């Protein structure tokens, strides 16, 4: 009983850390991939949010899709689509939210995406923990929702809204990641 009370107290503290009103959250919420793209490249976020889709033929996206489909086939898991915004994999026996990635190249972006999923569910009263999984590297990383993660997610939602409201895509500097980006032809010709 003491453990249950302690956990409930923790969730009360997390709910208090949420600064967005329900109306603000409804206005700012978006797909988790958009928050991932916010960390990878604001220009990519803008293009994606404005229905420019370049990923269909991208090798990195195909590898990610293949990794996702083949990972953990021996374990019962279920994919959930919530509000036509986010797609979550859940390991049935653990109730753990998974975000499966081909490689840890953009791990900060993946962490933000998973934290957003946890935040999204917490706003709906669902308590879960998350794990980033990198099957090729046999690596896993627990991702939890705490006050700092809540602040990060809320700031990211506001920043993503600001970027996607711009009349044109933001200018960004070239980075080595641009070499493999599906959107590179739009940015660098």
C-alpha cells in the first residue's frame, strides 16, 4: 500500500509540472515524428508538417521500417494509433512503450519523441514507462517522464508550432546528416 501511495504522489507531482492547459495542449499536440524532426532539423519538420513527403524512397527510412518490422517478432506486442497522431508499440507482457530505431544516430530526437508519447498518455491518465530499443546494437535505454522531461516536451511543442507556422521553411546550416537526408534535394539542390 505504501508503494502505491508513493507512486500516486509522484504522479500528482508530474501532473503539477504540466504547465499547458488542456486547450493549449489540444492546440499544440502533433505527431511524435514531428518532435523527432524538430531535433533532427527544423527545416525537415517544416517540410513534413506542410505535407512534403520525401521519405518513401529514402534508404534510411526503409532500413528503419525493416528493423521495426523484424524486431521482437517472438514477443507479443501491439501497435496503437492514438488520435491519428502517434503510433506506439507496446510490449504486451510488460506494458512498456517501445520506440524501435535502426541506429542511435539521432538518439536525442528519439528520446524526445518517446518522452512526448509518455507525456501524451500521462495527460490522458495512463502511466507507462518507455524504452528506446536499438536491436542491431543490442542496446536499450529506459526513458521516463519526470518534471524536466515534461518541461522539455512542452517547450518542444511550442517550438514546433512556431516553426510550422512560418510562411516558408527556416534556413538551416548544412550538417553531415544532410548527406543521407531524404529532403536534401529540396535544401541543397
